[in-house]
C-alpha cells in the first residue's frame, strides 16, 4: 500500500509536508552582502544589481549555488524554499553553458 505524506501547511503557491521526524536546525547561517559576493566571484566590479545593496546570501559557497543550498539544507536539517525562479534560472544557466561549450568556430 502506498503511503502519502501528511500535509503540514498549504497556502497559495506553497505546500509543506512531513518527510522525516528530525530536529530542525535553528542556528543562523552566516551571511554576507550579495553585491560583494558577486563582485568577488566575477573578479570585477558590478555595474548594476537588481536587488537592494542590503540583499544577503549565505557565506558558504560551492561550485553551484543551488547544489550548495540543497546540500546545506539536507545535511544540517534546515528548511529549504525553492521558487520557480530558482529552477528556471538553473535551467537557463545550464543551457547557456551547454551552448557556450559547443560553439562552432
């Protein structure tokens, strides 16, 4: 017989369901300003930024931000909010990288 996860919370565009009964991590993750993180990653100053200068991101960074976020959420039992924007941005970046790697000379 198939088991269905219990819905904890549901609202417009959001659903939370019970996956496993573990203690959620309540420690705050160190953050830094996204503006400076982007400049550091690009190695040059930004000309424009779509968020406010106070927009923050986590300090820990891996090779891919989405994979890093999923890894931290899973390994430290932290909540993870995935929006359609994150998924579409990841797909678009992957497609752009695929095209760049296969340019015809």
